[in-house]
C-alpha cells in the first residue's frame, strides 16, 4: 500500500499552485500553454475521482446489451461492430440510454464546462 | 534571418521597397508557416503576410489544395469583390523562400471568443450570419473556368474517408459508429450542382471587424463538391464556442445564413445542410483523435495536441444531440 498523500491530493496541490502563483506571472503564448497544462492536471484529478465507478457501470450495461463478457475494450469493440453492421440501432432497448450515459460520463471527466453537456444535465 | 530574403523578394515586385521589418511567425507546423511583416516604403509601411512551405517541403500532403492553388483562389475571390486579401506575389524559386505567396495583411479579429463576447463586435454579431451567407454564395459562384485543379469530393467519398481514418486509430467509439451508420443511411447522393467548396469556412479562418467580415482565409481544404457542405460546416456546434442556441458560429441563425445565401442568388437545401452538419461534427471528432495520434507519434509532442484528443467526446455528445435527442 502506497502512503498518503493520495495521487489526487498531490496533483491538485500542484495545479492549485500553478493556477494561483504562477499563472498570473506568465504572459503570451506560454500563458496559454500553462492554462492547457493546468486543464490537463484538472482532467486527471477528475478521472481519478470518477472513472472507476463510471467504467464499472459502463461494463455492466455493455454485458447486459451484448449478452457477453470481456474487458471494456473488447465490449466496446463488439458493440461498435454490431452498430456498424446494423445488428443493433437506436431502436434496440437500452442502446440510446447506454450511449448517453457513457458519453455524459466521459464529458464529466473531459470537459464538464462544455455547453452541450451542461444543457443535458439540466 | 528571413527578413533579408523577404527584403530581396519585395524589391522584386513592390516598386520603391527594398526591405521589410517586424517579421514574426504567427503559426507553423512542419510543412506550412504563416509570417507577418511590414514592407518598408517611403510612403509608409505596408502590412503583409507570407504563407509558405519552407524550402525542402514539396507537394502538399493529402487533402491540401496546395499553396499555388490557394493563391489563385484568394486572388479570384478578391477580384470578385469578396472579402479576401489581395495577393501581392507568388513565390518563385529565385526568392529562396520556398513555395507560397505574399498577401496584404488585413486587420481584425479571428479569435472566436473575442468575436462572440467583446463589446467591439456587438453591432457586427447580429449581421454576420446573413453576411456570411452572401460571401459563401459568392465563393460557390466563382467562375469555374478560372479555378485551379482541385480534388473532387462527394458525400459518399467523405463518409468512406472518415470511416477509414477513424478505424485506423484502432480505438472503438460506438457513437462514431452510430454516426457513420446514420450518414450511410442518409447519404443524399451526388449534389445536382457541383461548385467550388471552401472546405474550412468557420471561426479562425474569418477575419472579423466591428463592421463585419473582412476576409476569408485558409483555402487549404478547397475542393469541388456539394456547396451545402460549407453551410453545414459553419453550423457545427464545435464552432459555436458555448453559444449553442445560435447555430451559425455562435452568432446567428440558419434562417439568416440561408437568407443571405438567397440574396446572392443561390438556394440553400436545409436537409442537405443538416446532413453536412452531422458529417462535420463527426469530422471534427475524427480530427481531434488524429491530433492525439500525432502527439503520440511525434514530432509535435505537445500538451495542446494531447488535450485535443480529449475533446473528441464533445463531438460525441453533439452527435447524440443531433441523432438521438432525449425527450
């Protein structure tokens, strides 16, 4: 078992330092790059907090939809093939709900400020 | 230093000028660069832009129209009275600057967030969609016999290109599969009219002033195809920058865009435009994934490229909003 602080606490501390102490002192293109870097750290923090639970429910839905077992990658590959072949479509019970939930869970990590995402949460 | 070569170059085409000042690179990948500089002249300096492939870079890769074609298209647009900078000089081997061209610099803003939020553009915003409709119609109406050699695209070919590129990443995305399936099922077939298509008509490639659109830039993706492609591309949600209820670039309505298009004597086909909006949304998503691949492969191992890979999910939610809207 690794000791404290947690990875989340470490990354958050670095991101907060960059945001409050360094960002105000940097100008020009490097300021833009720094903002991208801070965004990346924030994304990692969100993924550490959210991905495990989201992946578990995604896998459960995929197993139900496909009636098969496998890794998340294998299950997503199988679903993709079935959509491509037309074997499943938006009329397949559970498919629209599954795609929506999976996508919302991705946005919660990737871009929680994206306007379409915020609209769909209302 | 590039200023020495540019100085010799401007002397060859600009009477009274023999040097330049303030050269600065605005953007550049490995094969294409954009520079800003001032031509020094006794009557006052003249702002100019160099767009070039540096020496050693030959033919344009993949989909690019090529810099010679870009120069021809910009000059044709300028001659037709469309907002397009005057092309001052097409580079020759003697210039020692590679391939490309020099054009007049047009002042204004290209950054979407400023155009959509700053007070300076408040009067322009409600006018832009209609104005851009007229400009796109003008581009689609450029005289065919004067146009350079360009690739031809159809909806069917575009779907297959996107499918091939997406599958090359080896990363399953059920929402992209759904979009590809929808596009194949709704492919409207060849357009009854094939015209010049700008191919990248959106924020970033439009110089906007308080008076409206001043220039259309970046003709790299120009081709022959369905004119409705340009109208669909500018409606893609990724170019609304948060103003999601204003489909045209976050500033206007489709109705205004189509009205402007009609004022210039052309007719929009809303169903085809919607088809191309779905295609464009998927295309931007595939481009995001492609940038992530290039981040991995190098040489551009930048955070920016890596993070763009995490924007593909934005296009997934937009595709679901288009194809499987909830309640």
